[in-house]
C-alpha cells in the first residue's frame, strides 16, 4: 500500500524505524527485530539506508521487501542521493520495481567531509523529481521541527521543505525532538507555508543517555529542563534510565495524540522490547 493511503481514515498512524544489521552482524538480528515488532501491528516499518546492509539478503531494499512479503506489513525503503549518480539511481529504480517496493523515503544524506558529493542530486527534492518521472513509487521526505542543522533559519528550511513537497513528497517524517512545543510551532509554520501533506512526529525513547547525547549533538535537538533533569538523575542507573526514558516517550506521544498529530514514527533502534512497552502503553490513545 502507498503510505498516503494510511492517513485517509483520520486515525493516528503509528510506525517504526529499523536499521539493517551492521557489517559484522547477522541477518538473524533483523528477523529477531521484525518478529518482535510485527505483532505490534505498526502501520508501516521504515528501513534506514547507509551503514551496514552489506550482508547477503540484508540491504535496505531486501529488508523492506521481507517486511512486506513475510510480515505482511507496509514498508518504506530509505534512500540517500548525495553520493549517487543518475546511473546509480536508474539501477535502484529497476531493483525497486523488481522487488515490489512501493514507498521510498527520499533523502539527501549527510555530507561526509572526506567524500566530495556527486553533483547529480544536490537535494532530496532533486532525487524525488528524478525518480518520480521514472517510476510510480510513493515518496516521503524528512523534516526538521527545529530546522535542519545546515539551514540558516527555520523559515528558510520550511521554504526548502515546500520545494520537496512540490517535487512529490506526499508524507513527511520528522527528526527526533524532545520538546513537543517545538513540534507544534513547526507544524503551524508548515501549514502556513501551504504544506498540507501528513507529518509524522519522530520519537526516540531515551533509554541510553550516552547514545542520546551523541544523537542530539548530531541533529541539534533542544533539551527541555524536564528532560535534562531526567538524564542527570538516572544516567548512571540503566534500569531507572530505561523506565524514565520510556515514560518520557509515552508522555510525548499522549500529548501529541491529544493535539491531533497525523502520526507517530518511533525510532526503535532495533529494540523491540522497548517499542513493545511504548506501543502497549499508548495503544488505546493512538488508534482513535
Ligand atoms: P534535504 O531535504 O536536501 O535538505 C538538506 C539541506 O538543504 C537543508 O538545510 C535544506 O534546508 C536545504 N535544502 C533542501 N532543498 C533545497 C533547495 N532546493 N535549495 C536550497 N537548499 C535546499 N540519513 C541516512 O544516511 N540514512 C537514512 O536512512 C536516514 N534516514 C533519515 C530519516 C529521517 C526521518 C530523518 C529526519 C533523517 C534521516 N537521515 C538519514 C538523515 C538525513 O540524511 C540528513 O539529515 C541530511 O543531512 C539531510 O537530508 P534531507 O533529505 O533532509 O536533505
């Protein structure tokens, strides 16, 4: 199913993100993750693109295909373009067609200072325009409630987001955030800019303080006092940090649902046990 169809009922869409196994990992880890997630009945599962994915049968495309065919769950394959030529993307389109992939999260990808980007696709919007002319795939895009880290301002970033949506992104998934008010301000600006496609809120449970501090360093999410106090108190007690982090994510999700969010996209970090705790806690508020 194409992702925009999921939003037509008006219910809050609930989805998960997973990543392919690392280079030295095993394909079994993907099956373990999917076994643990699929009976939570997410509306879709998206699969990241980049690190890992070099094991036979474990590329982003192959995992997105397994999710659809073996787990009977909708999937999205992430795809970056910063290091791709048009010929690379032509090949990818053919592979997607052969695998029955329907949905793509089209991304520019982060620019690695040691690898000069190729010139064919400067932005995610270029990738969407190019692929849209050559396939009938459905495209999602990334968005940044507190602005993309390279952007001069949130207003400029939303102007660029409009270009991405006009190019054909029919669904957006947000970067993680810990301050719901930042998300609400962002949505107001997005709608005022004439962007009408569904926007899912990206939620990452903070169950490991070091991991979250690294992520926040990369994406620049602001940290409300409630959140920093939680980390300061529990970071050295893994069990307490896990419980507090799950409770914080649940609290964020309930507030977002109360405020009519289009969807919740849970960054599972391939940890089905935590996804289960959260999904079970919010199951009755999310399906309304
Ligand atoms: P773009 O939309 O191209 O935006 C990048 C920057 O360029 C922004 O500052 C924007 O304002 C500006 N810009 C955009 N369009 C224009 C334009 N037409 N003219 C001028 N400026 C413009 N990375 C991975 O490597 N693999 C993944 O699987 C992955 N999954 C992700 C999933 C989500 C939900 C999110 C939020 C991010 C993900 N990323 C992933 C990270 C992403 O690749 C980086 O954030 C990257 O730096 C930007 O990608 P983008 O697609 O948002 O880029």
